[in-house]
């Protein structure tokens, strides 16, 4: 059996220490010298495959700067990847679970050594600040180590408990599903990309990984680490491309066994719909694991520590510019303390520094033009649905550089049924809602179709307990920020229209990619 220490989450780097800031800035220089301008081809059956067309990644904080390119996969490439993955599966599924786990653990060790390079690349490619990039790479390492250690419990006959019966041997075997596709987002292009593919791989499946078009370089960086760690050819196929083309082709294909997707509600529901339709020659019901959006709320009542509540609200709303599915986009405050909380929240947010990721600004540019235009339209809408207390503009430039910059925005006295209180914006925009009392606040929180994260700041025990039972979210945080789930500590995933509640980084996540076989032998 694999001999490793117990899992412990990675500590975060303290960027209040000058030496850590200096190390990060050195990593930025190294990445600019060695990785900026790099091209990542497809990886199909262990071979690097280039294509006629390419996807270009630009710096969202300075759109004149090209960070690099990836190949752009075609339908023919997708078919070759699928065929090759099934061929590789015949051998990969026979590997000992410990042997597969060792690859993840070695990859974790390599990523630890290259941690600041990965961070710096994300600062340039998607605009992450130092801390936001660091906690993400820490999460990526955690996924590798947690899933690697967790896999061993699914190994062998009798891994799942059955009841004794006289005269027979009975047991359950966990078997891998086969070949699946992983479609990952740009907002956590290292951690979610890696976690979504590492889990099915370690239990014996093969994966075709399609990263987001805006973050192909960090994905290619991660794939190179997995290959260096010893992943055999064909087990992981790297297929950057356009979702509506290669993603659609693979999700509807008869030979795709499972699909993991993290992204928007609209795309996720489409995948769920087309995956449910049986194709000619299909011999299974496709397994679909979805992590979708949120309209996440933090409730503050009159008994709360208001300074703590304002800190939680600011961190939850504006970390990585609100581009987290767990970000607080609704602040719900009971009437008795509404004015005091909102005034303090506005002043705290006013102090946030807007700038580039390289400058380690609190709020940087959003990821791309599509996001910028969408958020801009909600800023216009918000002016008619509430009072703009802070921000409200999308200047599109900073320091003379063109970029996808949106001001941190707070809109007060929003009605619970307003569009900006119901629809996911995915940017640094917060709707503040006034509740009559605690019960009204909880009702407002539950008034959307989503159910991802939420929080309550209160010092009244019965209210916290009621929230445990009745706040309709997959991840509930009490008296703290509502973002920043740690692998193995806060298994992550929502329900309602926020996804299938698969709980990534949790003790049962690997079971999503396994099937059980009961075997009985009469003596």
C-alpha cells in the first residue's frame, strides 16, 4: 500500500512579507522571459499536434499584450483523441490504484517547486493578484494530494462494505467508467482544470481535457507537469478548442462515458440536455457532473459583529473581481443595521486599489471582452434598479493601458425580484437588499434559482441553526467570508441551478467516476 503522510492543505504565502513579494516579482520576470509568447500544441496519444488555426491568450489588464497561443482543435482532432483515449483505457484501467496515485503525488511535488511560476502565469493570463493566484495554486496541489491519497480506499474487492451471509463470499468492486471529457472554466484555470481531470484519472479513467479559450497557457503548463510526472500516453488528451465545436461534438458522442463541466448555467443545462439524449450505438447512460453559477448572498443581522461582517462582505464580493461562482453578489442586511453596515461596506470598498495583476491590485481587469460587455450592461440596468453607492462605470482602461476594467460597484436598496438581484453577473457588482428582519432576510436569500454558497453574520445561535437547516446552499459559511473553500476542509458544490452538488474536494467525489459491481461466490 502507498506509504504517504496524512493529507494536509497547503499553507498560503504571506505577501505582507517583503521577501515573498520580491520572490513573486522575480517569478513574473522569469515567466515573461520563458513562457510569455509560448505556443502549446494539442496532446493526442502522447504526441504534440499543431493545427492550422490557433487560440490567442491576451493579458486582460493590457489587451495589447499577447501572452501566448494554443492550437485550436478540430472535430477530426476530437475524434482521434476519443479513439486514442479508449485504446489507452484498456491498459490504464489495469494499473494498481497506488501506482496511479503516485503520479498525482509526484505532479504535486513538481507543482510545489514551480508554484510561483504557475502563479505568475495566471497573473498575466487572467489578471490574478498575488494572493488570488497563490491560493489557487495551493488548491491545485491540494486536489492532487487529496485525490491521490483518497483513491486507495476504492481499491480491491470488498472496498465497499457488504453484510456477511452464510456459505458465500460477497463483495463490491469499484470499476472505472471509461473515457470522459472535462470542460473547465477560465476563472480557476489551474485548480479547477487540474482537479476536474485528476479525480477521474486516478481511479482509472481516461480524460479529454478542454480548457477555457482564455486560459490555455496555464492549462498547457499543468499538462506538461502531469506528463513529467509519468502519465502514460493517451490517458490525458489535451484538446484546447472552441466549446461550441469540439465540446459539443464530444458531449453528444456515443462513446463519451462521462462529462465534467464547470461554467455557466446556460451551457451546463445544455450539456445536461444533450448528454441525456441517447445516440445510435450508445450503450450507457452518460454520467454528468456539473458545477454551475450562483447568486450568492451574505445575510447580516442586528446582532452581528458589524466590523467582521463588513470585512467578510468586502472579501467575498471583490476577491478576483467577483469572478468566482462563490462570490457574494447580494448583501442582505436587516433594516435595524442597514445604514450602518452599508455605509461601512461602501467605505471599505472605496479603499480597494484598482490596477493590474502585476501591481498586485485588489481589483484588476475582468477576463475578456464578453465578460466586460455583459457586466457593463448590468451596470446600466443597475442604475434603474437601485441607487449606485459606489462605482457604476466600466472605464475599460487603467494607467493609459486598455483593459477590461470595471469599477467595484455597490448598488443599494435593490428589490428582491430585480434582475440584478436574481441574475448572475460574474463581476465586481453587488446588489444590497434591505430586509425587515431575520426571517425576511432568509426568505430573500432563498428567493433565487441558485444554491451554491451563502453566509450569515449573526451572534444569535438559533438563527445560525435555522440557517444550517433552511438556507438553500451547498456551502454555508457562518460569521466569515463565503469564498475560499479548501480541499478536504470544505467540500465544494451547490444544488438547485448551481449544479449536481458533487462536492469537489470531498470524501466521495471520486465515486462520481466509478461504478460498483457486486460479486457473489457460493462456497
